[in-house]
C-alpha cells in the first residue's frame, strides 16, 4: 500500500472507532482543505448519521457558544431575542472547528471545558497549519484520540472501508468488551517510552482498543486491536523517539536527545529496559513507532513555538492586535480620564439597548450615552518591549567565550523577566542564522534553548543581523518595541548568501548595520572578543548602537551596563 | 453534569490534595495556584473536592447562594464549582444589568455574574496565566475582600462573594505576573506520576470510574466521607487553635530569609499552619506545622533568580533549614 493509502486506511478506521465510542473525543485532521478532508468528514457523518453536524465559525464568540441575547434582533423587534448556545443545546453533535491552528486559547479552553463536562459531542479539528509553527491548540488535541495526518493521501487512496452496519453492531457489543489487567500496564508503559506525559493518552488508547475489538465482533482484548490503538492514538503523540531510555524522557520530554535519527529507517533497536521487554509492549511500541511523524523534531519545536505564540497573543491583555488585521480586538469598560482612547462603535453598542429605559427617565429623544457606556481601546495602554538576543555561536566565540556569553544573556534575561519584557533568541553560526525562539515571556523556555545552544563553524554575522531585523520588523507590526542585543566579536567571514569570504561578508554586515540605524532599531553591541576588537566597535558605530566590551568573567557588570544602556536609549 | 471523580481515589498528588483541603478548611488562605502539565488531574482534583464537601443550604431560588434568613424557605444545593472561561468579559464575571428585563419591562435589575454563583464554593480558572490581567486583578480583589461591588446605570449592587479561587496553568505557555502570583495563598507544582505502577493505577481507576461511575463512587464513598468529616471538624476547631508568638516570629523570620516582601507571606503562613493544626486536631500551631506548609505557602513569593537552577522548592527548604536550625 502507498503511504497515502495506509494513512487513509488508518484515518478511516479512526472515524469508525469514533462513531462506535464518542467518548474518544474526536479527531484532529492535519491537512489542507481538500478532497481528503472532505472525504473523512463525509465518512464520519455516514458512520454516525444520528449526530447533528455543527460547524463552528473560527472566531465564534461566547454568545453563540453559550447562548445570549441577540442584540440586532432584539433592537429590531423591541423584545428580547435569545440565541440558543451551541454548547448548551443538547443532543448528540459532531462539532467541526475549521482553521483550528488559529483558534485562540480562549476558544480552546471553552471547548475543552465542554468536552470535559461530557456534553456528548465529538469534536473534529481541521488543522490547516501551513508549517511547523502552527498547530491546533494542545489543550484540545490532548483530549482527542485521533490525530491523523492526511497530507500524503491521493485521490486514488480514498477507498470505502467500514459501513454503518458494522458500527451499529460494534456499539451493541462495546459494553461487553473486557479489559485484561495487563492492557492498562501495556499502554501506560508504551506511552512513557514515547515520552507522552499526559495521562489522557493511555486512557484514549485503551478506549480505542476496546472499540476496535467491538468492531471486529469480539469481546476479548487481542493483540491486533492493541496494535491498532497504539498506532492510531499513541504514535502521533510521541514526544521523543523510543530509542531513548524512559527515565530521561520523563525529565525533559520536549527535547529529544536523539537529534536527527529518522524514526522510519526501520533499524532494529533493543527495548530500552529489559524488564519492560515483554512481547506485547515491544510489538505495541513498534506499531506506535511506525506512526511517529517523520518530522517529529520539527513538530516538537513547532509546538513550543506555538506555545510561546499563544502566550504572547493572549497573554497579559496589555497588547492588542492591530486593527488592520481584522481580528476582534475587544475593548474594555473604562473612564475617559484614564487616558484611553474611546471606542466609539463599542460605546454606542453598549448604550443602544438602554435607550428606551433612559428616555423614559430622562428628557428628549436624543441618544443618551452615560459614562457607564464608555468603552476604551486597550491598545494604547502599554507598549511591550521585546528584547532580541542575536548570539554569535561561531567557532571563534565558541572556543573562547561562548559560556560567558550565555552567562551574560542569562543575566539580561533575569532583568527582562523583572520588567516583564518579552525576549527572542537568534543564534548564528556555520552558514546561517536561526531563530531559536520567537518572542516569548517564558523564562523557562528561553533558558532551556540557550543552554542547549551548540557552538562552532563560521561567523555569518550578516545573516544574524538580517534575522534580527526581520524579527524586529514583525514585532513592530504587532505594536511592540524591539531592542536588539548583538553578542559578537564582529569578525564576520560568511556572506549573507552563506558563501565564505571575508570581504563580501564585511560589506554585507555594514549594509545591514546601516539598515539597523536607519530603521531606528535601538541596539547594543556586546563585544565577545578576547579583547575589544575594532571591527565590533565600527559595527556598533554604524548601527548607531551602544558598544560594550564583554568584561572578562564579570557578566554581572555587563548586565548592569546593558540595563542602563537600555534605560537611556 | 456527570458525577465527579472521588477525591480519595486520586493517586498521589499529595501536595495538591493537601493544599486544596487546607483552602477548604480556611478559605481566607486565599486560593490555590496549581502549575503543571496537561492531563495531570488538576481540574479533576478541584471538582472532586467540591463534590466531597457537604451541600450548602441557601434561601430558595437565591442567585447569590445566600443562607436563608429566619423563616425563609430554603433549598440545598451542592457546593458550587464555577468555571471561569478564558476571555470571559467583566460583565459576565461581576454581573451586569439584566438586559432582558430592561427591554421588556423597563426595570433595572441586576443579573448576577460568575462571582455570585461561586459564593461559598470554588471558582476554577484553567490556564489562569492566559487570562486577561484586568480580570485576574478583579478576581483577586474580590477574593481578598469577600465582597463584590458593582455600579451600573445608577444601580449599586453589593453582594458577598467568598470563594476558594483555584487557578491552574502550564508555565511553558507564559508565566503569571509576580504581583499576581503573590496574591494566591498557596501554590503547588504538579506532574504526572513518575512511577509506572502509579501511572497504571491512575489509568485503571479512571477507566473503572468512566465505565461504571456508580459502582466506583460506592467503593470510595466511605473514604470520601471520612475526608469530609475531617474538613468539617477542622473548620469547627479552627477558631480555637492558638498561634503562639514564637510561631508568628518564625513566620516573619522565614519571610525575611526568603526575601519575600510584604505581610502577605506571613499572613498566609500563619493561616495555613493554623488550618493544618485544626486538621490534625492540635491545640496550637507548632514548628512542625509551619515546616509542612511552608513550601506551598512560599514557593511563589520568592524573587525569581534566573541563575539559581535549584527549583523554588529547594530554596524554601534551604531557608527552612536555616530558620529552624536552632
């Protein structure tokens, strides 16, 4: 079978299992909108025809979800018109959330609460994430049994599988399926070996196995069903490759210690722990391993990026999306004296329903707006700072002072934390620069990334500056104020295009440095050379940046200097 | 609403269960913050504890959970657990004018919000670190004062809102502002159990509960009843537990050793230790009580030191060793 065919067969089975046991929660389909997505939704609808399909608009608000007053209809008819909440109205429903990768943390939390409350609904997320930085909210995927990826599925693969009669028969059988005591242990151990910490995963795998047994017309747990459940439920959730010993996985699940091993090369490895090497687990693990996405590492990094992103966009409420982007920004009740900007439309909306009442009490027939109605835009309340660290991790730095450089960055991180700034981390070495961490407020994440930063190779300073500029621009477009801290010895030897050569490299660096200056990006160059280097000094002057030589073994003085430099600038 | 998982059947998570129990004994401790990964049973524990507490008696039909006055008709309702969803508007939290009645009958009537529903129970916020700051501020204010005051359309409403605030979240998704952290009474860090046998037991019990809730609840009913009795007895004893001056001095010393500013830390230490003493049936607060609760009461009040790799728990332990060395 083609890879696409296998993926489709598994996804179709998942649809059947979900139809048999809705307590499996649902599925998250990772694929662009297209025939495969449509075919799966269609299949699920046919397998569970009693369920009312409900497509949730991506930006759905509380009133639609929980019910509330329909303001437009109410004002038009003069009497209250209530809308029924989509989550409140009972009955078996199959909820579908399109563009799940863009769902806000708030929506995810509300749907999660609804799923937990046992509302009887299933949820299908349509995750159309384009790259590894965009994923459906983990709060939801954690609760859904199946995470099929359908991007390899071709038209020819879309075959018919289970029919609705099979599902009906299986449902009748489901309550009688037995669970042998070893089954609990098996799924738990496999999950741990795969670095899956959530306790929901083994439970969902167990339920999937039971549904599979019922589908096969049996009531006894068997190996085939367990294998299927491991492949469908556990494999796609793997947080590390099964080669690593489980104890370590528990420590640092997000950082796979086997960097670039391709999990699908089929190389035979010993089970991690001889005590655990009983046959069924090995087989289950093997089955799950086959379903680990080949790009697991990128995915894991992406997930963290997503986590950081969600913290950023829905964080402390002091940062609003620009109005041009069209997302509802919301405004808050407030007084004009607070220095806020009046949101006129929202203010009038707030005042509208009270007009009849106020007119009766007051005089005249004009629109009566009271201070209670004032809605203030929140965007102007506070601008956020984002401190971008661009760290030279090239061989020349690595040999001498990478550890000290890291120390200095950590100290500045501490400062940034106190001031609730966001931080971003870029490293450049070898032939290019890499954004190790998009702007985040998570100190934990930043420290982890920094600690694992390796050193070596050439000095692609131009690429580093370029990445920093890009990051700064995107931070600006979100209304944040970027600051750049560039830690380098200034000895560039790799050009922007990745080619070696000192002359071109230096030309590129100076060109980008002038851009930093002309774009008004506040910056500090921290010279990490063994002794102050002229190149770094020139770079700082061109950038219009503060120049600080990294004092030997005195990172604290540097952090102090850096703080005062930032405060002054 | 399906039945809640029995509190006594939760495997491990001793510190979280303990913190929630203490907060239930004395709600003035000021709420519990639970930080940890997904699927570690944070919300399960909160709902379980509420289900275990005795039902409350309220004036019939009261939207504010007020106790009945003399001669008033009453009804019994379960201890409320109110979920506060992310993105909840201020109006939904504190209450607002009832639009329907204003439009149909032209009357100004207050429609109580989530705070009123949570009175005498629990207010649970999952992902509290993603909640808008102004809402968190507001919640903490009400939680501290025990009263919700709303002024709208010339109408002034004031109602009691005493609840145990429980916030949970995943620290990797963003941290809570230190000012907010400090205002939670206790904080605990949870992780899913490390031990395979414990993990298997978690799955086994959960599965048993999901498949046959009634039988499972029956099996754990007596253990839960015992825990309920413990809490209720402790509540009664609380007023009689004395706090000797030496214990108060230790609270202050501990806060100084940990560099935690303000009196909030001392107050929480004292109240939590007193709740523990009440739970254990001790007549007065001792050093042992302080020692036991100090990690939960102080962990989130330390100034963050990014270079100190040791967790905040270890730093509290160090300070404990110093202060109580003598």
